[in-house]
C-alpha cells in the first residue's frame, strides 16, 4: 500500500515537474519580487511601521499575555516549555508550514500552535480565526519580524508544495481565472480600485482595513477564491495548507513583516 | 478588558510640543448593521475620549458611528511639568477604560 502510494506520488511528481517547466515562464523573477507593503499608500505604510499605531499590535499584546497563561489539564503555559518567545520563537514563522511526522503532512503555524494546545497543554484547541488563535499566531510570528522567509529544505514537503503550485495555476470559479493570472501576470496593475499585489504571505496574520480586524493567510486565500466565485476551501483544509506552502516558497528570502497592515 | 497602546515621550523639555498617540481595541459596532436573519445588531461604540494632564483636561473627543474599529487618536500638547497623563475612553454598555502614562519634564 505504502509502496503503491509512493509510486503514485512519484508519477504525480514527474507530471508536476513537467507542468512546472511549462508554467515557470510566467513566474516572477526573484529580483522583481516585492512585498505587498510596496503597494501600500503612504498612510497605510505609516500605520504598519509604527508599533503604537498598528492595530495588529493589539492582537500581539493579547498573544503575549496568552503565552504566559496556564491552560489545560496540564496547567502549563506556552512559556513554561518554550521560555522567552523572543529567543525560542525567533525564525519559526519564517519556515512554516513544516512537515509534521505524526500527521504525515505539512501543518501551518496555527495548526502547530493548536497541536501544542491539544497535546502539550491538554487544552481545547482554539477555533480557526478565533481571537485567541490569531493573537498567539501574531505573537509567535512577530518574533520572526525582519527574518527572511526560509522554507525548510525537506524533501517530504515537495509533493505538497507541488500540489499547492498546481492550485495556484489552476483556473477556477465562475470567472475561470488562475491565481497566477492576477498575481504573476498582472501585479502592479489595478483591479477596479485595488492594486494587484504579487501575493506574498510576508505579514500574516495581517490587520486588514477592510476586515477591521486581524485575520489569517487562509482567510485571505478564501477571500480571493470567493472573488473568483469558486468554493473556498475550509479553514485548515489540506489544500489551503498546500497553497500556503507554495506561496511561502514563492516568497523565499523576503522579510517577515508580521503584523502587516493591508487595505 | 480591552487592550490599549499609548505612546507618550518619557522625557521632554519644558515648553516642548509633544505628540501623543493612543490606540484601543474596540469593535465600534455602528448600530446600522443587521444579521443575515435581519436582526439589528445593537450599537456598541466608544463615544467619549478624554485626556487629562495632572488632573487638568487637555483633550476631549466625541466619537460617532462609522468611526473604524480600534480607534487611533493622536494629538499634541505642550509639556509643562512632570506628572501623569490619564486617558479615559467610555461608551455604550457601560464601557469605560482608563490608562495612564508618566512624563518627566526638564
């Protein structure tokens, strides 16, 4: 069974590699990649740059408190095991999603935190997009601010990243568009009033002015899918994690900005 | 309790104009929205912000519906003496929060 799946994966891998060469012409050259920050207006940039004006910091503050709060039947706080987050969590967000051996697939940062809540604290894991999970994720991710995005060099991730790449290039929804048609081929042009960014996940969770709140990368992906009038994948769905994995690889080297502000 | 971020310079020269920045977490629900079932979501906003400097009121703002969530208010004052700035936000559903910041004036 395992071997059969291995062969299937290999076949899929070869097919995807062929596809990737076909599509790679459209990919943005590394030297031209830039964060969505570059597309922000002056006021929004100022809001992101000042930690006392950036509303995402309210969530980071909440996360800092939760980090020290004992929870679950183990009555342990994150800090009891991980100590000072500034040291233990530095660079972590820059290399997620990462492969989780017990699940046999990649998990993103929210899921990783959920695993610690469920398995290490013996607590109830937080719901996706709950204030609590966003706060912890923002607090953990901010410890990587300024660090270059560095997807792990882990061969086990390859098939999932390729699946994510395929989703990125697949035409979908009633508009029958692929993500690449906007984010590779038409970035810096306007879609009605909005500038199309290159779609690099540099600042998640972000404070989005339209949401009037902080939200995750998957919320952003679901927004774009709804925009294509496609059925978005559920929060935490493998397809969403695969897309995150591809997007992080595509953004490799760009600095983490969490908590970023976006229109 | 809602979270707030306050930025007041720790030190200033007497007579110097200083910038004060405040940010507070609050939903600022307008009272004009309805749920998908057509039920009106009650208004829940901060309607008053007051700043005092050693007890004396130096800044006041009245807020209304349609001010964005997590209001950011920034203003200026003249650093006159060392002491405490007190910030109070209040509004619907008996919302009230007070924060303080100290300043040394030389």
